[in-house]
């Protein structure tokens, strides 16, 4: 059940945050006897204790404490109790202890919101899931969004304000800061904001926007810039060129039949990736006999490239030329295009030319259902030309629509930071407030921002972590985590969501809005007040609307209406003419946000560090990826450390050889190699930012690669070692039967192609026991839909309390993920096909693991579940040896020993925390099965199909995973098990898996000549 | 030398020493034929034919062992059937709760184990071992019984025992020396 | 007493003439002297102390490793996913294999009336006992939660649950424990008369009491000997199938699973042959130095070495045959997984271990076709050591190569032992040799009573009287003539 969380509920849910109350007690003490002298003394004696003493508290909280203060004899003792259970004074309406509640809220990344539902037990948020009502989520959630829970409970988040003066580190209070703010505001009033600058991370929050506008009114001479290391500004600029003003493109894959993507990781690396993936997955099932076709040209192998039917590996710098080639081919095929758009950049017959020709043919045929997409790392001109082509193909309105830009006047991030750096250098900025972000670490290297920052007389940094930037600022303010705070945010399409707290701020942080308000003399207003004010002003609807917004997680009809901007062909032509093939030769370095850590802000999140990269399966590290040929040319092997130098700066990174990467390209992920901001982040990977300049933020040409002679062990979740040729060959032989696939045409000709008739006649040697349970659980995984994003792995980790084991153990093959995504390469190493296969426990009916366990610690349920009985397991590991799918995971150590009490609050109370020496594995989320069963019983109704959704299936963006009752012939899963594409892997072992895979379908264009589109 | 073992107390019996196997075998047969029952031969090595020479009935140990073996086998089968199929059955790889093939190894091992224990313990019990004291241990010379000499002892409690005739019987059969053993 | 010249070649088979099993002065007394003297030395030699010190400290290392293991968890070993079994299981199979020679020699050769066994069976049995102790150690420590091991026994417990008798591991528990118990009884029973000898020769009170208790008051009574013989024969008859069963059951651990390279019907015979092979090799490795150090050449003669060498040659050839036939089956079965597993063994990342195994087990022992290698103790020693190494690697190959690359290429992995693995393995040798040296020091290392019964001096060879292990025939009658006279 979801429900709004209004003020009083807020109190309720906070009240139950046991630990936060532990904190609150000290806050109130501080308030009761708060003399600066006392604080000073405490600080000298117990610095960490002092940190507990800083935040103020409300009258109500003090009363609560009074009520529970009998237990506080420990007050005189030097140590304070870690945690304290506090009774509710009253039971909040609609709240039953022990029954989880779901609250709708939103998480923001790079200025685009993702609507989520958060499951909360007794005031402890434990799981983030997508909000079906939210346009960018449609019920799915990305890895980073799901891992937000762990981030919120991170004991290494900054817990106090910090003041750094002349090498001293002091711990002021919020009051001290407010004093500073008001005094500062006063001085600014006088000067009209001269010498004052704000550097904010990108946010879509209407509240922040409103405050910002007021700030700019009040302090006209102040400077406000936004900076995100990873932004889509090139797209924005490019479209501005094409349309004469910035617009935001929105893609509609549900209507697309032919997609041509250039460096566009639109299924994964896009703010609306989840939505794109949903539509893509739905269409690729080809139930209707039609399916879209995707052409992808990219330098590095991405999830999107892996999903494409035609993939061209091409250095990022060549994309512009390729797009012109495409325009050329389109024109040649009869599409009316201005002359200057197209150009023949590649030799006829070259792979690029063939790719362009094929794509052009399909695009024309598919009109108006074609779509050309360009990735955010491509220069604006390429975007402009792409917009032109979409216009010409009539795609606008069908597969792409344009929305107004939230802040047309905004300076682009790179300009902004450059401008600020200049101002700092001139010394015209005396006060710099940095709200979020980590510019000292991720600003373009040539700006030398860290030095400028250190030189600035007054600097304030609001941040979740006391990170690289904080340490160079005079003031560090702990920021409230989105799950702890009130606020609002807008989705990519403009839909507004209200951000509501799930728990009292653990470490007394404040939100961005609150800090701004303080500067505007509104310190008295809480984030809640500010948000409500904005809401009332912009959406009205009073309490009713507010509650509705809270409970739905979205504000109805708040999305932007599509515009119909007029294209300026001359501008496009001007842009296009600039797109030439770069001079041949020279290595290109392609920087990209990490699939898990993004720009590095998630670096202290163990779940994300250990989540294997979809393509390389690398964990806890980034690496210089090279194509096999380049690796040979540079005479380097997997794990050799190379020095990459460009523009006088260099970094050293281990090599990872990735088939399918463009030749002449080195890939390197951003976000690793943090120097501050947590023990988890420390030592993971190397920092790529030194090679990143404002001039070339993504693709750096002329990079020099040299061997250092050193090696680094890379912790990959697959291929734990370099595989010899023998193994390679065998793997190649096996993939075909593990992942069965056919082209759409072949499938139409023979729908049963995946069926393995050879083993259909197999009979057991013994009389099999038939399962008598009233339900028979089973799963189906559609390989046509799966894009290998790995969201299921994180969902499972969060749901089932799966430990993080760390880089050494992963390198040793001891990762604990219950569902892994197997990645296989097939075909030519230079241009391989990539196949993904999610691999949970198959729940075999004749489970090989069971018969070998001497103590019957793993047995079968009457409902066909292969159950692992943790408290019966003695740990012989024989079951794992005998499991042909190797999905069993063993606790080689006590994996929870190091876990802090705070992080323990993220555990799912419905799932056992496994101890040392015990085997574990996927349970089909049995806790969810039982919960649904009980719910159905209470409502006196039978279980319905869809009542039970395992964590992996729930979060799968493409809905590739389906779970249900095989005994019910009408259930979705039964339907899929009967599907002609359904097959079980390793059936020949007669394990009778309860998890069936649906064979993969591809839709390559027929070779040029009789090329016809799929529909 | 003294024809009389040291020590006090009533006479337990006579002990005669022989040099070689044939000698002791022959003497044993004589003693047997003379109708003695409570006599024994002590040798450092097992001598075959001695049991016949002494007229020992064939041991019934094999039957005991067979019994133990049978007990082991049935115990093994019962244990596996009852525990896995009756008392606490669980579904394992969709296999039958009790299957004979899977039950063979444990059954076999238990059979052998019990049978072997039967043989070992049975032998000791039948021989009245361990018996840490025996009057013969009083005799210094008897130490060689475990080395290189052969002895015949006739107990005084034998109805036909008579210190004089028995001694002559032993001496005439080549026993040298013949000692009296105090009980 | 006639003395057979020490340099006589008793390995020649001359029809109609029984080759002497014992050389040199061999009347009963001197045999007693020769054997007991070893256990009766007032103080052991410096060499003994050296050896004992070394092995004892290795034993301490073993216990240190166990402490570390139990304290920290199995993660201190090299095992992982997919190679969830490593050194522990390898060492277990290795030691169990070695533990086969003793009972084989005592039981099977006994039934076959191979009298030459008498000089070496005590020795071999002792080795068996100690090897099985080392073997039993590893399964016990390799589980994740050793403190719950008793769940493997069919004991009523708080969960009201019983062990799963369908699991080969459980068969193993029964097989190994039974084997140990029976071997122990067999060994001890054979030792009782000799303990009596030591008791009777004992000078000091302590030795007298200690051996006296151990000898159970044995007094060589003819009636006792009679039942003793029966019991010994029965135990031998029971132990014989046991010897064959133990390693068969151990091989089930692998054969009953469905892992390519494990799931093979050839495993039981192949394992048993291998076990006998390694067992005899270990006997030789120990016997040859001991025989030299303790001057037992007259009791343990070239004939004994020769016979054992022949057994090693035979079993070694069986093992070699299995290696080759495995490849044939892999190919002939047409099972792609099986075929790859064996290709991978011979050519994959662990090929080196495979070829060490093949050379040591299948090739080097073939030298034993030559009499010179069979009868030159030095050479024989070297070969036997190679066999020991080879047999350890056989288990390494079976366990590691099969697990490291099974069905799904995505979950292929590698296995490397950690220092804890290595020290634990080393420590198990320490334990083994510690026990063995104590045996050499305090117990009769040759079965005197049995040896005595095969020397001419016993006079059992003359006339109608028979030696140890001969039960046929009827009562001798010459005394009847005496009576008539």
C-alpha cells in the first residue's frame, strides 16, 4: 500500500528511525545545556562526540526525549549508547508496525528526476523500486537509484559541518552557519552581490529554480553557474543551432521502426534509458511479427550497441563524417536534402559506407518511423545535422518530439565552469558557494580549479560527503540525502515529482533549497515549507492536490507540452560543413561515465562498485579498454598498466582488451580513483579527469599510450583469467546452444527453432516424485528483451541482503550475486555479437545440488522451489560442485563482520542474513511469495497472476523476466513456457529447470540489394 | 636345579617345557590321550595340528560373526528406510524417498563393521581376555613361552591330576624341566 | 640352527624348492632378538630424534593452520566458485589411497597365502592406520561449519532431521570410519602376541605394565591360538571386500556427481587400482630406509621388495590404462562436455599437472619390468617416491581441472592454493611421520609370531605340521605308535 506522507506522518516515520533518535537525544541535550564553552570542552575531549552535539532540535523532539530519558543514566558516562528504541507516543494513522509501507518520491541525477517507490519498514527505508506512474521509470529503476538506500545509510557520509581555517579543523553548528549566511547576505545586499558566486550541480527542482531566480533578483551582480561533468549540453547546443533556441528532444521508441544511433547509448546511458528500454523490449519480442531494427555506430561497446542489429565500431571523432555519409546516402536514395548536408566521407564499399547505405535504405522505407539519435558526447554540429535529418525523415512528431528547455538562458556547464574559473583567477570572486557536485575533482583539468578554489577567501560546500572539494573549502555543510529530505524535481519530460523524506536526516544534513533560503533570509523555513510553497504557487490544488502528488509520486499533467520548433536548414548546413573526417592516425581516447559510478559521485557505494560492468564485467576498477588489434600493436596484455598521456597530463591505467571496440580508440571510464570521500571509494580504479579538458571533454585525440611494465589484477566477474585458445574455441562452440537465437525471418520460417527435440524423449531412470503443491512456481526470461543492464543484480542484492565482498574476493571468484548476467561474445572478435543471459537459480525439478548434500540442507518444496536451508548447511560445497549452472554462492568468510550498524539498517528484515560457512542462492524471492500468499489469504481470494513479482522481475526495464504459477494455464509464465521460443539450458543433463529462456531474435537487414524493412 | 617353582600357596598345576614343535605336539597328544581335560599348551607361534593334538572342538566364532553381519545389514537398511522415507521424508532431486541402489554402500559398511567387531570382541571374550594375571606368569621360565620355548601346563583341578603320575607323564613325554606352579 | 647366507638371492623361483623368506641366522630366539631390540633400545638414535623433531614441529604447524582456519573461515584457502573443492579433498583422497596397502597386504595376501607378507604386514598396517588418520582429518576440516559436523551422523538432533542417505558424502563417512575401525582391530589383534613377547622381555616396571596391559594377558595358549586364528581369518575375509569398497565409495563422491571428468563408471576400479598403487609405493618409501637403518635386511629381503615392485608395476599399468581409456570413452561417448574436459586436462591451463601425473604414474613405473630396478633398493625408493608424487597430482587433476571448467563458460575459473593450503598439506605429513616414528620406537615393527612360523627353525615345514594360514588336513598320528609300544 502506498500513501501520502504529510507533516504529521513525517513525524511518525521519523520517530521510528531508531538511530536518528539516538542522535536526537544528544541534539536535545545540546539544546538544553548549550554553552559554547561546554561544546569547546567536549570537542577537545571527544571530537567525535562533539559531532553529535551540533544540530538543533525541535521542541517536540525534546519532549520525546524527556519521555524516554529515564534510560539516560549513561549521560554522565563518557560513552553514549549507540542506538535506542523509542516508543511511539501514538500510532500514526494507517501505520501497522512490521508491515512495510511504500512511499513515492523521486531521485535526481544530472537534472533529470526518476520517480521511485521506496519500501520502508518501521521508518527504515530498505528498498527503492521504480514508480509505474512516472514517465521516466514506468516501474523500473536504474542501478544507481536502487543503490541510493545504501548511500543514505553510508556511515562515511559527512556527519557534521566542518570549518577549515588555517590548517585547523573545527566543528561548527548550523546556527554558526546561519549566522554566517545572514551576515553574508547583509554584506551582499550592499554590494548587490558583487564578488559572490554560486556553483550548483544541475537540478530540475522548481523550488531551487524559484530560489535561484530570487537570488539573482536580489544580487544582480552575483554569478550563478551550473556544472555537471556528465551533461547533455552538446545536444542542447546543437539543437539550439538547428532550431534557433534550446529544446529538449524526447524519443518515442514505441513508434520507431528503424533507429540509427551514433554513440547514442539510448537504452542505458540516457536520462530516459529505462523508458526507452521498456519500449524497445516490448517491440523486440516480435509477438506481432514486426520488430524495430537498430543501427549503432560507436567507439566503445555499449549496452545499446550490443542490442543493435547492425553495429559499426568507429572512433568517436568519425561520427560526424558518418552522419554526413548517411545524409549523402539518403539524398542519393531520393530524400530531398539541402546540398551541403551530405558528403561522401568514406570510400565506397568500406564498412562505413555499407553501413550508411543500409541504414539510409531502411530509414527511407520506414518513414516516418525512422529515427536518428546522436549521443551526448558528440559535438553540437552532429546533433544539429541529426535534427535536420529527423526533420527531413518526418520523424518529428512520431519518433521524436521537442520539449521546451527548462532554463533557456542557462550557460552551458563547460562555459559556466570556465567563466567561474576565470573570475576566480581574476580574484573578482570573494565568496563562492558550491551547492553539491565535486568540481575540485571533476572540473576540466586545464582550469586547475582546485588551486583557484583554495585561493578563494570564502568558500562554502554543501555535499553528501566531505570530499575533495569540501577539503579545499572553508566551510563544509553536510547535505541531506534525497531519501531524507523534502523537495521536488522534474522528469526529462517535465513531469513534476515531490521528493519526500523516508527518515529523519541521519546526520542532520540540510537540502540545497534550505541553504539557499538561508541566504535569502528564510532560514526559518524548512525544506518542507519551501517545497509546499512552490507547490502551492505553481500547481495549487491545496492539501488535496498535495496529498495526491505525494501518493502518486507525480503531479498530474505537469509534463511540458511538445513544441513544433522551426528548423533552420542553413544553420544545419553550416554545422554539417564542419563535419570532416579527422586526419588519419593517432590514438583517440574516449572518456565515458562509468556504467555504475556515473561521474564518480557513487564511488563510495559498495553495491555499485561490485556491480559488474555490463560489457567488461569489471568490478571495483576502471581500465584502459583496447581492441584486440590495438592491444597487439601496443604489445600489451590484459592487466598490463599503460601510461596514457595527452596535453602534458598523463594517467596510468591497467589494460582491458574488449572485442568490438573501434581500432585506434582507448576507452576510459570516469568516476574512479577518488582521493577523498570514503574508504570504499579509495583505491578503486584510477582518476581519468586529469585527461579531460573543456575543449575535448569526451574524445581526446592524439593520446600517447606507453607500457609501464607493471601489472594490475583486474577483478572481473567473468573470465577470471585470460582464457587460452582451447577454452576460447570451446566457449564459441557452446554459446550457440546456451543462447539460442535466430533472425526474425528465420523465426517466421521455423518458430520452433529453439526447441531441443533431441532430449524431449529422455526418460528418468527412477520414478519421479510429482509435486503436489497447489502452485508450481516457474520463471521465464526473454533473451530478445534482455539488454544486460544489470539492474536485476542490484535489485536482488538489495532485496536479499547480499553482501559486498570486495575487489580481492571478486578477483578470486567469490562474488555473491544471486543473479548474474552472463555475457558472451560470438563471431568475429573484431566485430563480435554480444549476448546476455541473466542467470539466477534455475530451480531444477531434478536439482543435482540436492541429492549430493549429506545433511539435506537443500531440498525441494512441494511447489517446486529448490530451497536452501541456511541453518542446516554445514558447508561441504558439494552442491555447488554439482550445480551445472554454478549459481550457488558460498560465504567463505563472515561477510557481514565489517558492516556498520548504520548500514545494517538497510537490511531487509524478511530475509535471513547468512553467516560464515553457509551456502546461499536465489530463492525466487520466497519472502515475496509468502507475503503475497498471506495478503491473498487475508483478502479471502486466490493468488492472482502478477501478485508475486521477484525483485529482479520487478525492476527489469524491459520486463524480460516473468515469474508465476505454472499450474495456472492462463498465467503469463505458463504462456511463455508454452511459447515456441522457450527452451531450458543444459536440458540434456535432465535437470528439468523451472526457468526457461526465450530464444533471442535479431532483425538484421537482408544484405544490400534485396534489402527490405522488417514491417 | 630345583624341581619346584618358588612361591607359597597351594599347587595350581604342573608346567613342562619343550624345545621343539614336534616334541610339544607329541606330548600334547599324549596328555590328551591320557584323558586330561584341564591342560593347555603355550607356544610363541600358532601351531596347526595343535588343536587336533589337544582335541579342541572347532570354535563357533564364525556363527557369531555371521549373526553380527546380518544384524548390521538389517540395521543399515532399516536406518536408511526409516529415517529418509518414514520419519522425515524430503524431496531430493525428485528421487524416491528410499531407493535400494543408494542404500547399498551404507548397508554394506555397517554389515562389515558389526561383523568385524563381532569377530574381534568374540575372540577376546571366548578366550577370557583380557586377563592380566595368571599363575603361570609367576614362573620365570615361562617368559620364554612368547619367545622360543613350548610349554604344556596341566592344572591341579583336573580330576586325573596327581602330582606324581602327571609329572612322570610330562617327563616321559620329554618335558624338561617340569615345574610346579603355585596357585 | 642352519643360517641362510645373507647374500643368497631368494628371488629366484626354483621349481620344487621353496625359497627361504628369511635370510641369515633365523632361529626363533634371534628373530625375537632382532625385532624386540629395536623397541628396547634404552634411548633412540640421534637420527630418530632429528626425524621426530622435524615431524613433530610440522604437526604443530598443522594445528596452527587449523586454528587459523577455524578462526577465520574457509576463505583462507584458495577455493572459490567454481572450484569449491581444493587441497582438502585432494589430500583426503591421497591419504586414503595410501591407507590401502596395509590392509591389502594383511588381508588379501593372507587369504592368498602369500607368506612373504609376514615380514612387512605389521609395518604396512601401521602405515595404513596413520594414513587413514591423516585422511580423516581433511573432510573434517574442509566444511564451512565444522562445529556442526555431527549432523552427518544419524543422531537425533534439535531439528528432528536425519542425514540424507542419498548423498555419496554420507557413504564416505560410513566407509572411511568403518575402514579405520576394522583396520585398527586387525592391526592390534595381530600385534597382541608380539606385545606379549615385549612384555615378557621387559626389564623396567613401566614397560612391563604398559606392554602387559596392551598384551591383554596373552599367554600363547593353544586354545587361545585356535580362536585367534579363526578370528584373524574372519577379519581378513571381512577386510578384503572392505579394502575394495573404501576407495570405490570415495570414487563415488566424484562418479555420482554429474561433472564432466567426474561422472565416469570407470572410477571405482580405477581408484582402487590407484590406491593400491600409491599404498605400495608409500610402503616402499618407508620400508627401504627403515630396513636399512634397523638392519632388517635378513627379515625384509630382496624377495619382498621384488614382490612389492611387481604389484606396483601391475597396478601402475592398470592406472595408466585407465588414463588412456578415459580419453577413449570421452571421445567414444560423443559427449561434448566430456571430450572438452579431457582435452582441457591434457592441453588446458593445468596441462602441466596432467603430464606430471602421467609421467610419474604411467611411464616411470614401467622401469620395473627390469629386475635391476625391482631389486636395487635405491632405485626402487626413487621410483616409489615418483609414484607418490604422481598419485597426488592425479587427485589434483581430477578435482581441479574438472571443476575449473564445467558446463557454462561464463563461470569458468582458476584455482591456486594459498600458503595455508600448502602448510596444512605439509603438516599432515608431519602428523603422519610423528605417529610413524612413535610406532618404530615403541612397537614391534615386524610380526614376530608370524615370521617365526615361516622360518625352517620352527620346524613347521617338516613332516605333517603346517605353518600359519594352513588349515586343511587331519590329526597327526605318530604318537599313537608311541602308545602301542
